[in-house]
C-alpha cells in the first residue's frame, strides 16, 4: 500500500464552515489540524479565485492557492508536508511558514523538523509524524474525487 499525503498542518482547531466553504478535509490529532490538499482541487480553486497556481520547489502544493487557504483559515504558523512512498521507498518534503514568511525552507526528509517547528512534541517513543497520527492516513484522495 502506498502513502501519499499532501497537507497543511497547524496547531489548534480550524473553522469548520471555512473548511467546508473551500471543500477541504480536516482531521485533528493531539491538538493539531491536518488539512488534506489535492492538485486537482488546487487547480479548481486557482481558476475560481483567479490566483496563479505555480510552485517553485518539490512540494507541488506549496503554491499561492495553499497560502490563500492558510490565510483565510487564519493560520499564523503552519507546515506544508508532502509524502510519497510505496513499498518503503519514496520521498518526503516539508516547509514552514510563519506570519506569511518562510520560517523553515523546504527540506527533503524534513517533516519531523517542520512539525517540531510548529510545536509538535514527541510522545511515548513516537516521532512527531506518528505523534499526530499522520501514519494513519495513506492519502486524502477519497475527499477529492470530484476534482479528477
């Protein structure tokens, strides 16, 4: 089974009405909101909002639409994470934004560092990724089927 997650992670609960308005799935673990992202969804909203939808790094959804969602959701500090694994092989990237500026440059293998940066503390011998239960999610694909 593969593992592909693209998400915004931020401390605290987010406004359910705003999440619904933007058709964004969100789960909460250990006081952190994990907002699923999808490229087709992002393309739809970029067009709808007349926002350029381009990125400059390895995290495809580290783009203006994602930052627009974060701003509208009232996020002051957040990580954008990307994982793509299958059969134990793959890659992961993460970056952190604070007050609209890069607080941690996009980094390969940097998800745990990004999560520490936004305040996730390891619990019970787990790393930060598993502390907020990211390992439970293989993807958020099923939430975005209308955008395929």
